[in-house]
C-alpha cells in the first residue's frame, strides 16, 4: 500500500534505455542537489519524458541537440504536432524551463557536444495579465480596516502606521519598496509632495493628497514616536515593532491583515500592495487623467506599461455599454 502523500510514478511515453538513465540521473541531481519537492519532480519528469520521446522519434541524441531543433520542438508543443496535446504559452514555457535545466546539466557535466542549445531559444511570449483593481468603495473599506487598532503593545501606534502605509500605497501609487524606503525628509507637507525612489534608484516627486497627508500627520505625530522609542533611531517613515525600518515583508503582512479584516467580497484575486497601485492608476484614468501624466506618476519607463491600465478602463466601459445601450444588448 502506498502511504498517503507519497509521490506516484508519472506515466508517459516509453524512452530509449539511455534516455531513461539520463532522465533518472538528472532527476536524482535535482532531488539531491536542489532539494526539489516530489510534485515539482513529477512535473519535470512529465515534461522531460515528452521531450526525450520526441527526440527519440527523430533519432536525435539529447547530447547533440542544436538550437534550431529545440526551437522546432517548442513550436511543436504549441500545436501538438509532436504527438501530445497542444500547450498554452505558459505551459510551453514551463516545459522549456525543464528542458533548459536538462541541457545546462549536460553542458556542466561535459556530456553535450553542442554546448547548451537552450541558451539560444527564447521562451514563448506570455500574454500580459490585466490587473484587477479594487473599486473606490473597496479601497475605502480596506483603508478603514487598516486603521482599526488591534491588541497588544503599541496597537494604536501600529494602527496609525498601517493606515498611513495604505494611504501612501493608494494615494501616491507607490510600490511597496518605495513606501518602505521613504524617509521623513522625503515628505514635504507644505508642498503636498513626496520623493519616491523607484527602480534603478530613479527618483520622482509625486503629489500627496489630503487623506494621505492627514494619515501621515497622525502617524508621524502620535504613532511613529512610540515605535521609534524601541529602536536606535532611523530616518525611515515607517517603523516596525523594534523601531527599525519596516521591511518589505512586514509591509506585505500589513496589507494582508487589512484585507482579512475588511473581508471584501467579489475580489477576483488576493489583495497585495500592488493591488493598491493598480487601483490608483485605474482610478486616475477613470477620472480623466492623461495616460502620459499617469506614466510619470507611476514612474514607468515606457508608456506601453501604463497603457495596460487603459485597457482595464476600456473593458469597464465596454461592460457598461453592453448592459446599457439598446444596440449593444445581447439579443437586440
């Protein structure tokens, strides 16, 4: 009897004896040297058996695969012309990742006669997933939940911090690292502005709205001094329980706790700090902001990235149009 939770052999096409030994040698390497889980190893086995079987059908030695042959195999995965089911771009990319590892292993072991052919084969282009922004009412519920004091030491100070953190993520469209990287001197209440340090150490100045200013003022006046008393002193705006700069991981937990407390309905995916940034951009565009202005506010290097949000607003308008216009309704 197989014990519960034990890995089961993954069925697949029959392989040549040499390919079977190679597969087991490589999987053993992954299990011992990299400590991969049984489920991950099963997925690798499945993908590699399909690959090695296709090589055997063409009488190609795995140690002598050329880049163009590997590229042809990847195309065959998408169409199913290798004899298996056609795969999506994401599934084909997963299979290619397994094959990349195998060829890197053969190259490192000096078995390959063609080096590492996978280095020259690009992964399939994955469709860009549209973000799922929160509604304004959902954002307000999330912000309110973040500001409710919990229990334990410094609960009021932490509630003020958490509310201010979420106001910064949504009110400034800040990335989580930009929010946790804020120093007190980066805030200018008189000018209603803040300096955010983005990717590549690029700085940008963004406006700070009234609600974010009020939340920051309350935290800096009544919350931060309490937390700072536990630490050695730091210029950071957001502090943890020990009075040191709040870590990115701890900031994530703040957002997750607020999401659990708010218990929002009709949210298609888990709420993360980036959800608030998505919502910031989408709500700006809904409000009539120019896409170039939103690009600057978000710190995007290319307007192409920002235009992803314009698609979200177009989709929303399309739904409204489809439900309201007499010539757009189904069956009309």
